[in-house]
């Protein structure tokens, strides 16, 4: 069975994207994306997002002020943080592990960069740039056990996000940083998605794939590499590993919830996976690619499932068997029959981003996401969730960064039936968030709001990707095809 991410599948994704235009509401990308480059900043935060955060904090608006207080209280956000770059970073048993140095510096760079945009204090931007420049000047490799792939994926997407916030700083060494991303981080993540460390494709759990996918996508966007972005998006949809959406979320139930595969493993890794898939969807959205709504909002159903389960609710679980082992080597299997036990007090800064997308951008009901996001607020970041690596798996600060007003033109949340779904896609020109203009979607005409919400979800007030990354001018081409089809239908009707 081949794992090659083929050119044919990438072109197929582009063709499907073109065919999707005209179904529902097509939302235009930014002029930069249409011209062949990506919008910057455009990973987890756009310029509009950063402006919103600054304005809300300046106005003393809640809950932004509480989110900003979490940021300023974190020691990593202090200007003057001294970087400690390494030539080789090691992660994994049996090696001289020093990867904590990397993730602490990465989070310090990100937090200082974010703090600069909110406060306007240039000292924080200077600190972030100094950290990033120090690492790009010294780092040459990531080594270790299989865990080196986790280091590449997690810290690769994170360091790209930190750099994206200061890429226009006059002292930032952009070219050298891009060389580090493409020469040190992304090759490991690319290779993992292709070969899975020489193991059978299901040997590694969902979060391994998702970490690698986030790194590949973030690198592609940061470096304006359309082929890299197309590979990541295609893997999300069609990848053979457990991180692709239909493997990560294998079963959809009639109640509108969908099983998250790693719920059968443990709570911590399941939360990590949901956070990573949300991160992947958000970065894609900010470049005009709607994966949040892909396959009838399958991710919404999976995130709702994990939110309910993580708060102690009962969820259905389908027994499954996972093959393990090396190709042409040892082999085995593992059968999981039920969802793992949970600690409802466990917190991870993953929920604000996901809940705000579905309930505010799309106007959908998502009661479990709403509840767990409120329970987790205000979200902190690296350093607020324990001293070990698990506490640094997400960049965090979602209360500050992703709280948004409900987009105009979306449903009010009182209805979850087909009538509500027509307005579930982001509305072009929405006054509360300009990002739907840069993060286009093509709305599924009826099913999304009703099936994704589920019968047991209280009102809180198949989408596909438009392939801006795969080709330029798809909208014009698809629009022309649609016009020709309409004219042909009219001609035949008149005969």
C-alpha cells in the first residue's frame, strides 16, 4: 500500500475546489492570496485579529482583558527574555534531551510577539526577533528517537507562528528563518507523513500525524510554497494515517456527535489532537481554505464529542483494532473497546478558537464546545499548564486571540434545522470579522447546521475547500463554467 502524496491527488483536490464554487456562498480570498502569494500575517492570526485584540484590550472589554492579563502574567512574555539556542536539539529516551530549551524559547518568542501587537510596546517585538534570529543562526538538526518527529511537528508550527507575527520587523532575518523551517523542521514532518518512521501506517496515533501536518502547512504558508500547502490539505482529506479527518474521526452518530479515535487512548492525547486539528483548520481558514466545514463539519462533530466526554459526559464508542509494528518487521495489534476515563478538571487551551469559529463565525449551536470553552477561560499558554512538554503543546491564549463577536448574516442559534444552515457559512463582508473574506468557504446547502448540532444540543446563539493554494484563478474559471452551464440549460429549455 503506497503512502506517496501524489501530484494527481493534489490536482484532484484543486479540481474539486473549482467544481465546488457556485454551491452555496463562495467567499473571496484576499488580493494577496489571489495573486499567488499568501496573506501575511496569516497563520493563527490575521492583521484583523491583531487589531481586534488591541482595540478590545484598550477599551477594557471583557473577556479580552482577562485573556491579556494571563499573557502579561506569564514569565515567557517578559521583554528581555534571553534565548539559549542549540545547534542540535534532541528529543527522545536514550539521547541527551535538551528540547525543553527549544519549546521555552519558542513560547517566549510567540508571547512577546503577541504582547507587542496588543500593547504596541516595541520592546516585546525586539525580544521576539532576537530569540528567533538566535535560533535560525544556530540550529542545524533535530535528533533523537521517534519523538524527534513530534519535536519537528509541534515546535515547527509554533515557531512559524511566532515568526509570522514579526516577519516585517526590520531586524528579522526572514530568509535565514525560512531556510531553517524548510531545512530542519519541515523535512522531518514531510517524511513522517510519507513513511511514518518505517512503521505500518496506523502504528502512530492521531496526534503524531496532526503535529506533522501543522508543521507542513505552517511552513508552506510562511514560505509561500503552494505545493507544500496543497500536500498538507490533501493529507487532511485523504491521508492514510490516523491524522486524516476520517481516520481521526471514524464514526459519526445520529445524535450529531462523532467519535474521536484517541478518546480510546487517554484524555491528554485526545485533547492534544483536537487542539492540533483546530490549529490546522484555523491556519488553513486564514488563507481561504475551509476545512472546519469539510465533510459536513465533521470536525465540529468530533470536537463536540470530545468536549462532552472531557467534561464527564457519557459518549458512544465503537470498538476498533489498530495495527502496530514495523514494515517487514515486528507486527501486532491493539483493540480498544471503550472511551478512556477522564478527569473533568483537566484543562488545555484549545477550546476558545474552535468554539468561536462555529458559534460566532458560522452562527451554529455547539453547546458542549460553548460549555467547555467557558469552563477553560481565560485561557493561558505555555508555562500555565505545567512544566513538562505537554504544557507547551499549544500556543494558547485563545480567550484573548479568538473571542469574537457573532458575524452578521449568520443564524442566531435558535434554529438547528435546514433553514439555519443556509446562513451557516461565513458571510462575505461581515462587519464583525473581516476574516471570512480571507478564509473562504463554500456552504453545504442544508445538512451542516442540523446534523452537526445534534438533537441534544441547546441553542447558543458537505462544505469543501476552495483551492486557492492549488491554482490561481479557480473562482473565475469555475464561475465561467457555471455561466456556460446555465446558458446551456436555458438553450435546451427553449428548444
